[in-house]
């Protein structure tokens, strides 16, 4: 994707969805952290189904810690890898209570020091909760960035750094959401829906016929 194409690419995504948001349900920064930690290799719908009841009884690190590990495991049993996720979440709650006054820290270093929290999860928290212009590269963002030519890279960190270099600052706060949603519902892994894609004209992988059809005819005198 040419650099000149990046602004209209994101402007089109923005016009279709001016205020994108995560599809995970949460009512606080801590609930967002817990939901994202649980969402690895799981669907947002599946996570929401489990956390709806969990957050009703344990909406804070202290209350979730007080549940105990066995009860926490039972609460998220329907989510894949629930045992290791419960262990990490329980340990995270302890650290939040003992070292951060029950609050979610606002720095990358402190977030990544929490059990089960890697760079992607930290980026989601920094972006969604604290408004930092970060870009969390999940499987959808990685695929869309490479397929469109927006940010080509062999690893998530390569794609992330390339995105931060190429995405205009005005679009950075919401770029993560636009790319995830586009990958989830349009630029899908098995069969991208190029025929209904609003940004196909700027995509390196779009069929030539679609790119031609989307290009305005030159003005005539």
C-alpha cells in the first residue's frame, strides 16, 4: 500500500464507524484487564458470557482475589485454557492489591509485569483505558496489515512498529479497533469478502477488477 493511500484507507473505515470500540464487555479498567487476559485463544462472545456472572460478584481485584482460585476456575470454566488463565488472573489480582493499591497501573512496564499480560494485552489497556496511541497486533490486525500492504512484517512486533510509523497520528487512537473489526467481519482469514470491502481500492491483495471498479474515471473537458 502506497503511503498516500493510507489516509483515505483509514478515513473510509472511520466514516463507516466513527466511534469503534472493543466487543468485550466491561465497566472498569480492571474488568477490561481481566477480560483481555481471558480472551487469548477465545472469542469475545465466549469471554463475555463467562465474565457477565463473574464481574457481578467480583468487580474489583480484592473481591476476585477473595473468591479463591478454585471458585475463579469454576467461573471461567467455559473459556479455553481456563486453568492457566485463572491462575494468572488470580496472581494478577494479588499484585494489583498488594503493589498498586487495587488499581491497574498506567505504564507498559508495570502492566507487562503482571502474570498473563504480554505486549498485546498491555497495548489494549493503554489504548482503551488510558487513551495512549498504541496498536495491539492480534491475529486480525496482523492479517489485515500484511494482506493490504499497510504494514508488512513477519512478527507481531514488526507489524506493530511498522503501523506506528505509517498510520497518521489522527487515526492512531482508533486504528486498532478499525483493523480488528475489518479483519473479523470483512477481511476474514479463509475467504476475504473483497466484493463488499469498502477499502479494496487501496488493498495490495484486492482483485484487479475491484480496484478498477472503485477508481473514479478521469475528468473530461
